[in-house]
C-alpha cells in the first residue's frame, strides 16, 4: 500500500479565489482537503502514487510551498 504523510501547503500571497481553485484541483487527487486561511491540508491520496505525483505538479504550477 502506498502511504504518504499529509501535505501542508502554504498559499501565502495567493488570493482567496486562487486558494479555492488550488483546493478544488487537489480534491481530484486526495480524499481529504481542508482550507485554513492561507494553508491547505491534503491527506489520503486517491489510489496511490500517480495521484500524489499529480498533486505535486499542481502545487508546483501554483508556485506555493508544501511540506
């Protein structure tokens, strides 16, 4: 089973609209996506590594930092 820790994505500098857009895109790849101000938490990738990798490409495209 593919297991990865939840992602904490710091969206500092993005508008609320872009934060919501990023969260919506991440919902295609994670079971749990929550927005807390300028932070998005994403946990439990859908069906393994391909969704996790796709999420990282989306995060990189938005130019935000994740840990």
